[in-house]
């Protein structure tokens, strides 16, 4: 089916749904005395039409083409305000209206479709909203333009089953859409741009958070703050859950692209492009439980591409993160989270003077999302990581992180210092493709506490001497790491039970190597244990 056919089918389907909700009764506002010339105050006539329609069981309050000057209007049960089209029908808020333009409280089955609301903000002094819905059950806002409102274009509070689709919200002093404590809210196919706060924003209370929220296929751009921000009631209580953010284009917003502090959230298939102007403004910021960040294109944002802070039980998968000003993906004070199958390339493009720059970074707390607690039980697997202009490491794990597994990543040449750098002992690093091949020969001239790069898994050593301990750069002992040592000549490896080293060999004696002896060791976090050997 072509795009035009899909649009026609959608419009027909919507018309049928609207007919079932509001029936065939039409109440023409001009019959009730409205003029629609842009200068006559039509408030009383429009309100009379709304009240009459509701009193008689509901229907459609219809505006023929024109500009209807009005003050605040009150919505009623079972009534839709319907224009002849958002190009031909305009409700213009009169000077010093100083209230919500359209508002409804504790009502049901209301609609606003096919018209423009002009907020006339330069002539207002109080920051109220274009449409305000409070404790409303079942509402439709469709094919409406709301512009130049001194407050939010649409505000929804404590309501259920609200659909906002195919609208344009632009040049308002507040947010495009603000919602709180609302359930079953569908925000689809809207253009939300050039508002003085956020494109879409939420807040909530600990008693009544928002649930079952869908934000899909919107274009959200050039707003003064975040493109999308789902807020929390406090740093420990999320105000949204069961949220889907899918298929949106979020671009050129002055602050973060998408900020989500919620539970059970799907952030999927979005294009998050060129948001932010400083290092502290990110593409996607997540502080969430049980959430998935999947299939997004996160491109050219000023700070971190994807910033996971204070998260638990999340999955970051199959995203393209590129040309970020700072880190590609940051895992910050987060637990039980998997970062798998992402392409992280050409990040850290801006030199912000950071000490640590990496494609993927795992650490504790600041600097980017204020968080607390260790990052632990993290899996970084099967990602493709490439270098950026100022990128020192492909993967960086701080000393305060625990139980991190780094496996199957292709990160050859991804860091100017090294590809994988881990400062924690409680790390497993294996099966990665890195840029620095282990040296053919490491020479030992005397009894030696050997150090090797953190990414090395197989290496050769030579020298007629003794080795009694093994550590990785930074004197770390990453739990679960496996190494294979190939000896090129005679050497003694001292058993911990015999000498004061950190290598526990099978049996109670030292190992006397010969040419091509192979020794495999497993790190316990405090030392090494032999898993196998081959002596030729």
C-alpha cells in the first residue's frame, strides 16, 4: 500500500471512529451567534454551542472557515470541537485572555480536531495552556495546530485514554506536550518544534505515576530544552512506567535529545541527531529499570551518545552511536545491564579536555549523570568499536567497577592508548579482537613480577630465569581473565605454594618449561590458577 493510500485509509478509519464517538449531530457555532471575522468576540456563542451539544447528549460543534476570536472555553462531556481544517479554521485567543484557551475537568469523550489555536502570546500576561485536560477520560486531539501560546500547547493531568496525533505544536513558551499522572496516553505522528521549553515532558507523583505511554513517529526538533524528557518525582522514585518511545526523529534540540527516568521503557528505532550544545547534553540519557534501548541511530550529539546512569536490568543493543562529542556509551553506577551488538564509532570528536575518553566507559557516579553506587554485573559483548579524534580507549572500566565481562568485541585500533583498559580486578576479558598483537617475545633477565597489557590473551616469553607473579598493567588482577603463555626456552615458573608469588600450579612443585611449553592460567581476582599445560 502506498503512503498516500495509507493516509487515506487512516483518515477514513479515524472518521469512522469519530462518528461512533460523537455521532452525526452537528452544532454550527454560527447558528449560535458566532461571527468568525477575527475581531468580534465569539466566546459566548461558542460556549453556548458546546453546552447545548453536551446537554442534548453530545455531538460535533462545528466551525466553518474563519477566525474566531475567543476567551477561555470550557469543554463538556461527549462533545468534539471540529473545524473545517487547520488551515481554514482558527480559534484566536483574545488579548488578556489570561487562562487556558480550552480546558476540561472531570469529563469524558471529548475531542478537538481540524483547526488551529492561535495563542496570541504577546498580548497575554499569565502562562496558561492551549489545551488543558484534568481528570479526563477518553479524549482525542487530532489534526490541530497550536502555536504562540504563553504556556504549554497541551497539558494533560490525571487523565486516561488520551490520543494526541497528527498535530503541530510550535513556538509556544512552554512545552509542546506536558503530561503527568496519566494512563494510556498515545502521542503519535506530531510535529513539535521551536517551543521555549521541551518538546514532550512529564512529571509525576509517587502515588500516581504515568503508565502505558506511547510516543511514536513524531518529529521533535529545535526546542530550547530536551526533545523528550520523562521526569522523575525524586532521584529514587520513577514517575513513568510501561513506556514506548519508538520511531521518532529527535534533532537539533538545545539540551538532551531523549531523557528517560522511568521503569519498563522501550526506546527503539529513533533517530537522535545533533542535540545539545555542551559536554553535559547527551543524545539519550536513561535512568531506568527493566528497560531496552534498541536500534536507535544516535548521531552527532554534543556530549555522550547514550548515557546509562543509575540503571538496573537494562539492555543496550543494536544501536549506532557515532560522532558524539564525548563518549559513545557510558555505563554509570548501573547494575545487571548488557551492552551488546552496538556499533560505536568516531566518537569523542570534541576535545573537552577530559582525562578519560572512550568508546564505551564503565564507571562510578559523575561526571555526566549524577548517580551513586558501583557499576557491577555488566556485560559488554559483540560490539564494534572504532576510534575517534580524541579517544584514548575503546573500552574503559574504572577501578570501582565489579563483575564486568568484556567479550567478543571488535575494537581493533579503537584507542590511541589501548583498545581495552581495565583498572578493576573483578573483570573478565576474553575473545575480543584488538589492535595490538601480543609481542612475539617478552624477555625476562631476572626473577620477575611480570606485567602484560590488559587486552593480551596469548603471549610468548623467553629467558633463562624465574617468573613468580603475573599482573596486568596497573597491577590489576581481573577475575575470570584467561591467559595462555608460550615459552620459547627453559624457565622456572614458581608455584605459590613454594615461593611468595601469585601463581598456583597443579601439584606442589614449580614448573620447568622447555621450548614450546604452553601454560594456561585463570585469574581468581587475587592471583592465578593453572587450568592446563603442555610440555614438549
